[in-house]
């Protein structure tokens, strides 16, 4: 398969005021008390589902920076059956998958998924997870639409 040609500059780069808003949003998300590895896991999983190469690339880099092992990153597509993820991470990943797949199933954030994630995270933490998944999906949609290339090489 040939490499896809980027269609245009990144929309956020063309409207630089976007960066300030995103910066505030990300600061709020990271102040929510959710473990950094959990935030990186939900971002990376949403990006995998959406097939966003640029976000997967960034997600892998960020996950490594917060100490997420290569083994856990490689096991992420099979998180539900993997012993490498704890119950809180599984609950957050179930919510991330359900939120990301809303177009396929508008009722995908079931009471069972909600109750499981609410057992592990307080409302402030839930807000951070929900906003992080929504932001990941936002960037996944921007980047896949314009065929955004990863910022730097994979090597």
C-alpha cells in the first residue's frame, strides 16, 4: 500500500487560536486526578479504533514518556482479556471504546459500562476521562480527514 498524501495543513495549525483552547482543555484533563498511564491508554485505544496514524504515533510516544511498557501497548487491542490491565484501566478502556463507537451504536455507553467505570473513578476523574476520549476522537477525525502525517519519523 502506498503512503497517503496529506491533503492540507493541519486545521489547528491554520487557525492557531485553536492551540490555546486545546492547551487549556489538556491542562484541565491532566488535573483531573486520573493516572497518566490510564489517560494515555484511552487516547491510544480511541486512536487505534479510528485508524488515526498521527494520533497513534503521538500516543505511543506519550505513553512511553509516562512509563507505559511496550508489552502493554502491544496488548492494548486485546485489553479485555489481557492480564496486563487492572480493573480500573479495563473500565476506562470499555468507556473509551463505547464512546468512540457511538456512530455504530448510539446506546453503546451502557449502564454496565458506566457503573463499572464509576466504581473506579470519582466524578472529577470521570470528567477527565470523558473529555480525554472526546478530545482524542476530535483529533482523530481532524487528522484522518486531512491525512495528517506523523509529526516525526517512526524510528
